[in-house]
C-alpha cells in the first residue's frame, strides 16, 4: 500500500513541476527524451513485420520478443500528450489551440498524401491515376 501511495505522490510532484514549466514556456527535457525513445520504438515495431505472419518460422519468436519489448511506446505517447496539454488554456484559448494543432496535422497529411499518391501511381505499373477526390482518398487509404 505504501508503494502505491509513493507513486501517486511522485506523479503529483512531477505533474506540478510540468505545470510550472508549462507556465514559463520551458521545455521539459525528459519529455523530449521519452518522445525520442518512443519514436524509435514505434519504428522498430513497424519494421518488425514477421510477428503478423506464420508463428512456425524460426525468426518469429525473436520478432515477437521485439514487439513485446517496444509495446510501451503508444501508451507513453498518449500520456505525454495528456501531460503537455494539461493546462493549455492558461497559454491560449481553445480556438487558437485547435488552429495551431490543425496546421501541424493538415500540412504534413496533405504532403504525405500527395507523396503516397505519386509513389502508388508512377512507381506501381498496375494503378491508374485517380479521376476524382473520392478515388484519390480511396487510393491513399489503400483501396483500389
């Protein structure tokens, strides 16, 4: 019981520290380090495709171990997002928040959608260019 209380108190201290740094617009260095570790972990999981195949292959066990080791990354990303957005209203209003977030999301989405479209159409000989916006969206999503 004391261990659970210790973790709760430790988490509250860190959260208040993050809140104080957020008010001063300072970076939280260990958040950046965790983000880098999680990015590498997600890449390792995406590159590791044997796990979703035949479990009788010799490399499957080691592939599965790699997947299990790096599985922490996505929940940590969610926790970091929650911690960094904890007191966003003290910095700016909700409209400004969504405007900033959407520009950070929409511009890379459009760029990479066009990149995938060019890759699929011009490097793959069996696909034809999209004739409309719905065909373009279906092609980006992987539907033919």
